[in-house]
C-alpha cells in the first residue's frame, strides 16, 4: 500500500510525441449525424435545465457562475450528487468525473464526513470568527502527512493561497520576480493572470488588469529546465526571482505533463538562486496522496498552496503552509510593528471548512482513497487507450494517478506565434468548439468531464462504474470521423 494514486509514472516523451502528432492533423470531429443525435438529447431530455438557464441569463452573467461549467449547447442544472453520480433537474443520471473541479476524492456527498458536518452545524453553528478546535486539528493533521508544512494558515480559496505565497516569498527574499509555468492556472489574482491555458499567451487573458500588476510575473515553457535556468539567471540583475511556482504534475493538473525528475531540477535551481519553491498542491493534495505530490516526488518545497480537498468539497477551501520561519510572516492578530505579509478572510478557517477538511483527511487515510481512485483512473485510461488504438484515432489518453486526461482537441497545445496570431486564434476557436462538442457528447452519453478532456476519479468509482463509463466513452469515440490515412 503506497498511499499514492500514481501506480506507475507516465512516459512523458511518449505522451508529447502523441500530442505533437495530434497537432499535425486536422480535428477529428464527431460526425454530423452523431452530433445532431447528441444535441437532440439536450433538447428532449434537458428541458428543465434549458428553462432555468434561460431565466438565469437574465440575472446571472452568462447564466452560470463557474468557469468549468459547460455552456454548450446550454449548461445543465444539477439537483443531486451522491457517490460517483450526479442527477440533473430533469432526473438524468451522470457518472461524475468533474468531482466539483477536483475538490472531492471520497465521492459526492460522502456520508461519514457529511454526518460530522451536520453534527457540527447542529451543536456549534458554522462560523463564529473566533478560534475553533478544528483549525488546530486540521493543521496538525496536514503536518502529520506533509512534513514540509511546519505551519499552516487556512484561507478561503486556492487563488488567495497563491497570492499569500507570493507575498511571503517577496517579503522573505527581498526579491521581486515570480516565475510560473506557461499554461498553468494558480487562481485569478492580477499577478497570476499570465500565460493562462496555453504557454506563450502572456497577458492575452488579462483583460482589466493594468500591465504593472504582472510586471514581475514571468512564464517559462513547462518541462523546459534550461528555459527556467536562463530566466533565473537573467533575473539576477532585474530584482531577483522571489519564487518559482509550479503544479508538481505539470500545468493544468498535468495537462502538460513533466518528467519525473523535473521538480528535483527546479528545486536545485531554486537553491542555487536563493529562490523559494512554491508547490501549488491545490489539486494534488489528497488526490495524488495525503503526502501531496511532494511526497510522491520526494521534494521539499518551501511553501505549499492548498485548496479543494483541504476542505473536503465544502466551501472556503484554501491554505498556505510551509517552513516555520516563512509562515511566521502570515501570523494573524493585531500585534503591530512586525514585518507582515498581510492575509485575511472573514470566513477563512471557519469551523465548517476546517472540520470538513479534518474528517476528509482522516477518511482518505482510513479508506486508502487516493490509491483506489488511482486504480479507477488506471482502469479507465487503459481501456480508453485500447479503444483509441482500435479505432485508429490520434487522441491521447494518460493519467497521473487519480487525474485522467483524454486529449482529443489539442486546444491547449496550439503553438503560439505572434506573427501569425490571426490564424492561430482561428485555430484555437475551431479546436475549442470541438472540445465543447466532445464535452456535450460525453454528457449526452451520461458522463460529466472537466472541459471535455479531464477526468477526476474518486473512491466511489468501483470497477462496475468504470466499466460503464468506458462503454459510454466508447460510444462517443465510435461517433468520431476516422482519419482517411
Ligand atoms: C492548480 C490550481 N491552483 C489554484 C487554483 C485556484 O483555486 P480556487 O478556485 O480555489 O481559487 C486552481 C483552481 O482550479 C487550481 O487548479
């Protein structure tokens, strides 16, 4: 029993070869007959969702409030979540591989945690603004599993956690620059809205943010240690690199995977340049393992950001942890005169989130959830690879433990060339639409994915459910136009 969801590390070179091949080909769309069948599903079977979203559009921008929500052909309204399943407003059932955007590993509405939360609500209420025992219990529980977290401060979201980490890094090092991997998402703060989704896009998605806010943010191409070395070397005379922030499995939950020794190389560079290493474990803590991805890779970052599973799928999920001397900078309270990296949050570290996080971590340990969710993803991905091969499709399936990827559109792999930006944007649009179509097709076959390309598995995904999901995926893939070559 390893406790980690990754049973075998993927062959990164092979994945990139396949992805590069995918990008040499035109998109393999779903046949028009197949797609019209899927669209009919929404019209015929999702009437209540359509009605509610039409109404919601009058009061809520775009009709939905979540960036991961499917908008094509229209968003689906979810009524109920339980275990591996979701049910929509019209009563349709779906196998849920969104798992609330990766915030859940025990399965939806997991009873043992829910009961503890209800007990807390009944006996104590959700918030007081004062200290509760669960803050301490959660911090100790995290420290027990992730030794680099000598101290932990809970926050309201992953976005805030990255903001706090960067602030601490700048205060502690006296340096300015922060380097992230191109394509990575570390939340929507002004300084992290840079190089989103596709490496090389810089400030393309940073509308409404003055250039000065991201003046000290740099991106380098993922898995390119030489590029990082060059950037850090150059930064020495430009204010220095305060921190390198990475998702240890690669940007966007490993959508751009990295070599197994990549994190070690980054750690070495950070040590060489007196730069702090920040691991963004918002997705990976409790999904790759309770020891985090840092436990799997055996790397000690200086600071770690948390979110999602840290509050067990309950609201207000975020936190910063790390070395004691660094974490002292985010001490709360009213004491003046100290150099502080000010962070806060009225509802951060509330009893409800802290208790939900604490009991979730205990349950993950008790049930060995990460390993089991990893086995579910292994089974799913192996079968998808076989179907892709049999159908001679250029799609790419792989997983990093309980994070599964099924890349069909290549939207995030478009090579940015500023000289040809018009045609590049057109290509992105075409690929994006195909991605939406795939997402809608999976949904019509009863599967919810993240953005039509990612599957977060959970403890609830037993073999029967995974085999059912495989048949559903297969039906979609059989509806894709085959290559003529
Ligand atoms: C790797 C990573 N970091 C940070 C965030 C931001 O977390 P939050 O949505 O809680 O602000 C996300 C959200 O998806 C994420 O995937």
